[in-house]
C-alpha cells in the first residue's frame, strides 16, 4: 500500500472512531433517559464499533511498518488480527444484548417511554440511520481503493447498523401503539445482527490469517498477466496464498530451452513485475523451466489450491 493509501485508510478509520463515539453518546443518553432497551442495545452496538475502529486504526499503522529481521515479509497480519479480535468482542456484546432482552420479556411490568423524551429518542435514531448510511458508502469506497479488509468490514458493519437502528426505531415507538414487548424483541434482533456481523468479520479475517488461497477470479488474472509477457510459452504450478490481506504467488513459467540464461532471467523479471502490478498481489516468485515451444498448449495454466 502506498503512503497516500495508508493515509486514506488512517483518515477513514479516524472518521469512524469520531462518528461512532458521537453516536454512542447520543444513543446511550437517549436510551437511558427513555428506558428503551432497543436504543440502549443500538448504543452498545456503537460501542463495539468504537472498539473495532480503534483496533483498525492501530492495525493500519502496524501493518505498514517496514519489514525487519523478525518480520521479513512485513507486518500485514496486524489488520486481520484486529478484525478477528473485534469479531470476538462483537459476539460477546450480541449475546449480552439478547440475554438482557430475554430477561426484560420475563418481567411482569412494562416500562413505557416518558413523553418528554420521545422526540430526543427519535432524533437520536434518525441521526444514527443517516450517519451510518453515509459511513457505509464512504467505507465501501475507501476499502475498495486501498484493499483494506478491515475498512471493508467497517463498511459491512455500517450497512448492518442502518438496519439495526431501524429495528431500534421500531422497538422504540412500538409501545405507543400497544406493542409493549416489541422493544425487547427488537433488542433480540439487534443482538442477532451484532453476532452475525462479528461472524462475517471473523470469517474474512480468519481466511487471511490462515494463509488461504485467494479467489479463482484473482488466480485467473494472475495467469493472464503472466501469459501476456512475450517469451512465456507456458505456465504451471501456480500457487498463491494470503500473507495478511495481500497475496504472495509462486509461478512456474516455461521458456524456450534454447534461449540464453540472461534472456530467460529478463522474461522472469517481466513476469514478476507484471504480476506484482496487480493491486491484490504483494510478492511474486517466478521459477523458470526450459521447454520446447512445440510442447506448449494454450490453455496450460495449472493452478494448485
């Protein structure tokens, strides 16, 4: 990631921390004053977002430190680790919300929102919906531009938060129309969404931490880029895996057995340069195999998963 991309990622994360902190303060005060469990649950979800954003902020800085003797391939695993840690926190928060909502459902009395705090609660929830809709679009654009799984996860979380705040709105106004238990049911649904969001974030970042193979579409792009280099007569044994949130790839290229070592080396460097030009790829390792051009088949790109 370039310095400009790193700055864009850090700026996006700082905006996320600020926005989620403001939303948490607005919603927790509205929830406590009104007694709405749905709004309090939405506020707790924002607290999880704050923790995630802070984790991403530190992870972005660590992930782009230069390689050193202890970390010869850099520190790119920092972002996925932050994402996985946050996924665990979100799951715990989600289960806590569900537990509190179930306990309230079992209580014989129902708390009705005091009239003087109706407007404040409505304003808080509409601010949350509007802010999260903006963050969803903003994080989606930045995450795609800088190839950051943590910021892409923030975009997904913001999208889910729009629905969560809407559920909180339904739970908040429901008692005024005779649906006295809907506040607790909305809180349970919010808890489920928080757990689901944590699961999706954990799933993606576990893929990066385990060094999984990237999608077939990317492997196809890697093959196409390598095959486009003049002098490459074939490709085989293509292996790729994630190192952090970027890809390392090993490719065996086949060249004319009669060419000089210097010419073959030059072709190998061109393939490396071309493959590493893909924004998803961090490193490409090229192995050169001598081969008779007559033995080459146009579709010979053997990929190992």
